[in-house]
C-alpha cells in the first residue's frame, strides 16, 4: 500500500474514532485501558469472544455486532441448547463449552470478552480473560460474592484493560439529569433513599430440590456448576431458574439493584455502608417447624443500609424492597400518578424536597411533579451518545481508543465497589437465614436477625462472625481467583 493510501486510511480511521468516541470525561465516565495491552488487531476491528451465548449473552453479542468495528470470533456455552441462535447469527465463530479452553486456544485471535453467564461464574471467567490482557464486558451483577467484587476492582488497576459492567442505565440521560437536580440543591441535602423492584419473577423461596434426573445430552453439568459446590443435576436450577438459588444467583438484589440503585451510588457521596439489616417474608422461611429454605432467596425482603457521607456531613439511609413490597407513597404524588414504573424505582428525600425516577434512573421528576413545569437547572453533564442503548458501543469505542483515552460509564473501578455494596444486602439476607441448632423457642430460632456492622477495609462483619462465611466462597478444584 502506498504512503498516501496509508495516510488516507489512517485519517479515515481517526475520523471514525473521533466521531464515535464519548463526550469529555466526567463524574460518570472514567478513563480505561489499551487494546490487548498496546496493540490494535490487524483487521482494525475488535475481535470479541462471547462467554455465555444464550439468554442475555445472546442479546449482548447482537448489540456489540451492530458496530462496524466488531467481529464476533468465538462463542462459549456449557449448554448447546442455549447457544443455538448465537451460533446461527455468527456461523464463522468457533464454538467451545469451556471458557478456559476458549481463552487458551483463541488467545491470539481475540481482543475482548463479553461475559454473560450465571452469576456464580462471572468472576472466574472475567479474571481469566483480564489476565490474558483481554478487555471485558461483564453482565450485572459484576460478581456473585463480595470478595470477588473486591478482587475484580483490584484486577482492573493491575491488568490495564477496558472494563464495563452491564448496567446500561449508567449510560442513560436520566441519571445525569437527576444528578443535575441534586447538585443544583433543588431537594437540599439527601438523607433518605427508597429503592424497590417487583422482582423476583422467577421461582424463589423454595426447598432444596430433590430427586434423580438424567442430565440433558446438550448440557455439560460439571462445567455449569463451575466453581460452586458440586450437586446433582436438577431441572429446578436451569434454564432461567438459577437466579433464585443462593449457590448460583444473587436473587432480586443481584438482578435489579445494579440498575435501580445506580443513581444512588452514582449521585450521592457514599462508598460502603457502615451497618445493615434486613427482614424477609415468613412464607419464604417455610413451616417454622421444618426450618427455613437456606438454599433459596426469599420471595420478598427489606434491606436497610446506613452509609456515612464521604463529605463528613452525617449519614444517608438507603432502603431496598423487593417482591412487590413498596415504600410509603409520597404525599406529593397525586392519586393517579405513577410511583416509579413496572420494574421499580427510586425516591431521594432531601431537606428541601424529593426527586423520583424509574428503573435505570429513567424519567427523573421532582415531587410534586408540577415542579417540572417550573425553571429547572441547565444540563451541565456530558451525555453518552445513544444513552442506555449506547452502553455497548461506548465500551467498544473505549477498547479501540485505548488506555488513558477510552472511557466507560461503569468501569470496574466504579462497578466493583458498587456491586460489593449491593451484595452486602444479600449478606444480610443469608445471615438472617442461619438457623440456631440449639434454639427451642420462637424468638431465637434464627441467628442473623440483628444489625450487622461492616468493616469495608477488611471486608468483614465485625459483630457476627458467622456471617463472614458468605463474603467469600470456597472454589472447587480447577477454579481460582488469584491476582
């Protein structure tokens, strides 16, 4: 190729990247890392491997492939039934069942990985890809365990790759507009937050499955269990049913809090909670004489977290409700006005007023809503092109732009502490589930019905050591999470 042709090609590529790149860095967007530790793929495209090709992984890959700068070159799924559509859509992509084999054999052919497996395998697959210098887009929640979130946060600093968690609301206009309301002082100092969701919409609050079943020929059950403790195959776990089981999913919190609580964590001056507690529905606990169903999350729960403000101005109380439970309806809402939307919502209570939004931080509105007809603060924060829908392309462009130039809305430096904070809520639930084997009376049947104190620096509960078993799992042989 001639020198002039090379110049034209490079100028054209620079123009594409410039036009497709994000707005200037802001509170929401943090610089990230270089493509494959400093090189651009010979094809000038981002070669992506999909670890988890069905369910959400299927739609993730479809979204990435909409960019002209993306090749989907490899697919991985432990269940051939789930991978059918992705294999048809990307017929040239090589197919694997074990992500470890994919990473070993495709190391020189891929630049990045989309990881959309059940929650219990997020961390091991993500870290393995990062250690090979691959950029990673990992679905929410970032991890299954609190400890795993802490490790991936550290890994993002160590391995210099572009990272993004799949909470697309973090790239939406709504959360930015809500921050502009709060920063302008329209509701004063926030002291209390209510968040809620209608989840679960899958089976939860169930006894541990029993019975003997033949493993479907398309499924590698050993690989599906992954790092978790091996149990017999049971159709109660999959497909699409794993979210409610503590060994594999993270319940309603894990599914929706990364979307719904993002405005809370992104807007307010908070980091980790200092204490937390919960209550759950008795129906979940089963018949009291038979004990609780310790392998399954409750049908509904309330989590209460206390966050010290990072500016030293006291604390912020954050409440989470799921399973159809709702906070008190604000007096400022008219009888016919919606509180949040079908998926859930958020209400900030401040010293001067209130602001509410839907799931994903969408549709923020001051309360009473007639205030939205008055003079509002100007838009001052940069927006992500495409908003929520631009979350995928933002990561793609960041990978191509390179370290120190590419930017994402939910890099692991943000997503890790955020996910850790969310998973602390599940720590409260699982602590509540602990049964006292020596209990004889109604009131002391469960050990965990207390306020738990959290030491964020050392990643542990300080006043109830039994709870710390849920901070970090023990992995089966063949899986590790070592930096």
